[in-house]
C-alpha cells in the first residue's frame, strides 16, 4: 500500500490520477476503485492483493495493466501459497492481463525477482540499491529521525531524493515510484518534489508525540519482513524503546519460527517487549533467548491487560512501537493507552 501511495503521489505531478483507496485490493475493492474514478482520469494506480492462487489472475483480467510493479517476494500469506516459489507464482499472475508492450517493473534486490529477466515478450525494468545491474539505483542512503535521503541514478542522470520517513526499507518503495515516473516520461524535478511532500497512510509508521512519549503507530499490517524493518526503525531512536507486538497471521508452518525470530530481533532493538496473541509467547521466548531480561519481556492474551501494563510502565522520553497484523487490532491497545485517566 505504501508503494501504491508513492506511485500515485509521483504521477499526480503530471497526470490526472485515480487510485485504490486505503487497501481496497481484493475482488470487490479493486473493481469498486476503478468505478469510483472520475471520467477524466488519465492514470489509475491499482493495488492488487491476494492470499490464494488465481486471485491476482482475476484482478489483472479486469485491470489490464499497462505497467505492473512487483515489490518483493516475502513470506506473508505463505500459509495458503505453500512456499516462496508459490508466492512468486501468484504474484506473477499479474502479467496475464498485460499487453505485449506493457512494462514490468521489479525489485532487482529480491533474488527471486532478479531471476525473472526473461519474461518474453515483456522485458523487466529493475530498481534496487544493492544490485548494480538495476536500471534505477539508489545509493548514499542517509537516515536521521524523520528524514530519509538518498541518490537516484538512472541510465542517463543522477538526482537526490528526500522523504519525511524513518527506515531504509522505504528506499525501495520510493525507487519503485521513481522507476514508474521515469518510464512514463516524467521530469526528475517533479519526481523529487512529489516524494519530498509524500506522507504515508494513517497507521503506517505514523509518529505521534503524546504523554511525553514518541509513539510509532504501525498497526496497518505485519509480516516478518515489515516487523524486522519496524524494529530497525525503533532501534535507531534514542530513549528507552518499547516494542508492543501482535501476532503475524497467515504464516502457516512458519508461524512459530518466524515469531521466535522476531523476538530475537526485538531483543537487539528494544529495551522492553510486550507481545499479544497466541504466538506472543514465541516472541517472548525469542527475546529472552536473545539476551533480554525476563522482567522486560511479557506475553499477554488480553489486549486491555497489555495496554494497562503499558500505561503503568511508560515514562516520558520512551519510544513505543505498536505493530501487528490487521486481524490483531493493535490500534485498540493504542487507543486504551491514550485514554485520559478519569
């Protein structure tokens, strides 16, 4: 969804753009998004989601995209797709709806996508940071609280980009948007200006300053990759760092291992870990094994008990990350934490 928002933000500088609202990315939401676009729309930016095979095949038959972007092959939805190879196959279904001269834009830093360099008759355009073979590359990445800087190099020019965001992982999202803009003939100055004014969707690493604390509200969704990225952002903040983590859903046989791994990462990035959900104990087990004191790592099976504990231990100067899968409703924990005392 963040990449979709960045692409729309960039293209709005040169085109009349319609886009998927929020994450209306399924067989109901995407067609509704198209029907809701004004008649004078020049470019539609559509998000396609899936957790089973043939879902994207159906969506792409409706959208018939001229440009397709695939951001990564992660582990979200592996429960229903069986393996990373299955996730790749499901995402590549987007190509079935494209015309022969369509443009496919892929993350060249993702090993599974980099291997897709022969999609005849389509020729992929790659973006990346680590892959020198990518057509659009990011380099010289610098991060300070609330500001991300990097340089973009295309086939013919180099220019700087600034984003009001925390986290190196946003560089690849922005490079996808830059690549779309470049492939659609946009002036780099317009791309720069658009990204400098980009603001993420509510609930996606939204920074809230309240009660003397800095809260990173990231309740929109979660998988192993985005959890690791959010914890990295927390780890770069000064002050006591509290990670409030809900379960990651739809991981199938990887569930226990991935929650344990997230706990190990949290032990390195946070000073306190509070976990909620059936797999919260696995997060805590990973954190303790990773070196965190047991007194600083707690699992809960009740959101409100977690929220009340957070209210009790939080102090001015703390940085608090709140993140979990959409179905865990971690925003309710935050709502309870932010309630005024009677």
